[in-house]
C-alpha cells in the first residue's frame, strides 16, 4: 500500500483531517506515553506553522509540525508514527520532507532522548543538557544552516 505525503497550513486543513492529526498525537503522546498535558497549545493555528503528514489508504500514519519561532528558527515538533506503522521508515521520510521545507534556516527540536541518534542522522546535534518533560527524558538539538 503506497504512502501519500501531505503538507498544509492550519487554514488549509479541513476539520476531519485536523481531527485525525490530533487523534494520532493524543493517542501516542497522551495515552500511549501516559503524559496528560494540554495537547492544544495554540501553535497549530499560527500562520507560520506547517503540518506534514503521511497517509496510507486514507488513514494518518505519521505526522510532524514545523513552527516558525519568533527568533527566526524553525522548530520541528510532535513527530509521531502510529504504532501499527512503526519500523517502516516513515519518521525518516517525514523528517527528510520537513528538512526540505525548512531549507537553509537553522532548525531546533526537543528530542526524546532515546531518539537522539535518529535525529543526529538528519544533521542535528545536541545543543544543551537533557531534561525531563512529563517524566520522559528529552534532549535539545539543533541543525545549523546548510550554506
């Protein structure tokens, strides 16, 4: 079954698609990882936010968002793959697509610490000390401009 790639700003998303994107994020980050936190942080609707996701047979199987931080940095976050779709390289494909969107801008992310090696494979380096976020170890990472 082929995977389809999608990209949109908030104003371009229909209600059903936004529901499906949020459902995947909540199913993994809130339910699977047992982190009750306010998933709706207001950043999804910002004009500079880009939503990237993959579907298979119409179902959302992977997602991330790119935020435009006020300091000019691109911030990748909410990187998630549906449990049934893991191990197929979808996160890597989505990251490659995201970095094409980011282009030459500096980019940051807050990696779950066990995924530092994955993000390092996409050009990110550790940029600060690790910390706990909702009981999960995280590590700040940065990717410098490519030019």
